[in-house]
């Protein structure tokens, strides 16, 4: 039995590989998901009702949709 065959025959390694593949699929689904348009409309209406300006609403949306968040010092 080769090293590769031995590695893949291990039950723990197989389970780990399957879990890694499943996590990768979930990550891809999250990256490819979109915010439902109605949710955005409701959010914008709610923020306007709270007195936020359109400029502040756009800034808020840009902030929450960025991949990397900048920490304020």
C-alpha cells in the first residue's frame, strides 16, 4: 500500500477531508449570496425614519458591505 493509499484509508482523515469540503462549499455560498432587495428597502426606510440623511445611509451601507473592516483607533 502506497503512502497516499494509506493516508486516504484512514477514517479520521477521510472525515476531515469531507468536513473541509463542506466548509468550503458553505463559504462559497456565503460569498455568492446577495442581500434580498426588499431587505435593503426596509433598512433604508427604517434609517430614514430615524432621521439619517441619504448620505449617511449610503456611508452605512458601504461600511457594512466592505470585506475588511477598519478598526477605529
